[in-house]
């Protein structure tokens, strides 16, 4: 029996993808082997990698002057690799601080460059996105870094900042592929795969071509975007099986009608939960309405002594991983692309029932 899995990541994957991977496990398309066992330089795997990239380009309408890299290390490694790859002859970068993941990016970047925190939402406990009118950008910054969806705080950008000639770098780990994105507005888009793309172990970097070639001399070769771009992400062995699963997820997304259709479904799912949260005093969500995440919805019970009973009841009804991040407590429902609306419906029904019996 499959549960409704509200984990923030690694997270739920489409059942259709898992079944297909199971079917192809022992013998991929008559090759007589599993994708896991293939040489990354053989024609079978090259065909998988090429189709995976082509489908992602279709889904996101990635312009030709952007390179798509499938790397290792996760978004956390990219926090260090971004300054390494983008500083060139500059010494500093701008960061906007909207919560836990922004903070981690800032902390890591400080090892490599001067960080200017151009704006921070700390004054209101990271419950909103500071409007660009209050940002203090440095015209000499190598780039401007934002986290477009804070997985822990549940804060999402629903607009794209205008940073002029300074490249905009976005950590999209937890909402990539959940909505239509105008890639041309960004210099770099990056993220770990384990939410909306596939299994952990694949890191996606989409980089505008003219930004390649600015890496510091200390940059490890395996993480030098230019070297990886020149080698089609095969300077070293790429995370082959993860790329294959990502490819199956991309095919599934195309069958679902692409990102515009996915976005509508995600709006409907998020509204279902937020509408209920807004009309009860039993639960609450602290985030400014205009900046609420469609993917990660933190909520609290007014009486926190009921938290354990709430989680226990959810588990008994086939809903797991609703406990909030250890740093903030409370609850969090992560409702990525692969979470069906039925999962959110069951959650809201259960929340109402729990309120009736404990309110
Ligand atoms: N950024 C965001 C927004 C995330 O949600 C996460 C992981 N939850 C990370 C960065 C770190 O990613 P990884 O664990 O893949 O290094």
C-alpha cells in the first residue's frame, strides 16, 4: 500500500515512473542490462542523457544560449561552487536572505568572497520576500543570489527580480518544474533533484553560456561548469541512474501537459490547504499571503501539545512525513508535482476531523 508522502525531500515520485523503472530494471530496451550497469560513454546511456536534456529543454523552454549540466554534490555543494565559478575578477556578490536555505548559501559563499546581504526578511522572522524596492544592490557584484522557494519557511518568489546587467542566480531546488519560468531572466538556475526531478544524487545547473569561463583557479575540475559543459557533463562519471529517472519524470511531466498544466494543478492543491488554514484558528500559517509557497506549506497547531497526536492520526490514515523541519517545529506539508490532489484532500479532511475532535 502506497502512502501519501509529504516529505520535503527526498520526496514522492510519480507512481508511473517507479513502475516503468521497475519494468526496465533488469533489461533496458533489449540492452540486456540495467541502466545502472551501463557505461556512461556507451550509446545506450548517451541516448538516455540526450533525451533527458532535450525533454528538460522542451519543458522549461530553455533558450539555446544556456547550457544544462547534470552534476553531483547537491545544492549544498553549489553554494560553494557558485562563487568559485562566477567570481572571475570580482571580489563580492549580493545575497537576499529569505530564510534557512538563503542563510546556508550566504554562510558558504563567505568562505570565498565578500557577501553583501542586499536585503533580509529577518525583521519579520523570514515570513515574506522583501520587495526589490528595499534591496541595496552593489553594482560591482559578480552576481545576485536568491532562493526562490524556501523549503523550510514556505516562502516563494512569485515575481522575478530585475538585476540589470548583474546575473541573477537562483536556488530553485524545491520548486523547479512546479511552474512556468522565464529562464532568460536568470544567469544561473540550480537545484538538487530530490524534490521535483528525481532521486538524490543529481544536481541540475542551467547556466547562461557567457558566464562560463569565470572560474577561480582553485575550482575542482569536476565542479568547473565550463569544463563540464565542454564535456556534456561527462568530465567524470555522472549520476547515471538518477539522470535516467529524471528523464522518466520529464516524460511524465510532458504527458501531464507540461509546466503550465502542472502549475494550475499546483495552485489548486495549495489553495485547498491555504483556504482551510485561513478560516480556522486551530491551525495557522505565518507567511505573507503574496509570498506563500505552493510546494512547502508549514503550519502550526495553536495547541502544540497536540502535535504528537496529530502526527499519529495522520500516520494511521496513510499520511506520513508531516512533521516540520527540526529547526522550526510544527508541521509542514510538502506537496510537490507528484503529490496527487487526493493526498491534499485527505489531509484537509483529516485536519478538519482532528479540529472537531480536539477543538
Ligand atoms: N536549497 C534548498 C532550497 C533546499 O531545499 C535544499 C535541500 N532541502 C538545499 C538547498 C540543499 O540541497 P542538497 O541537500 O541537495 O545539497
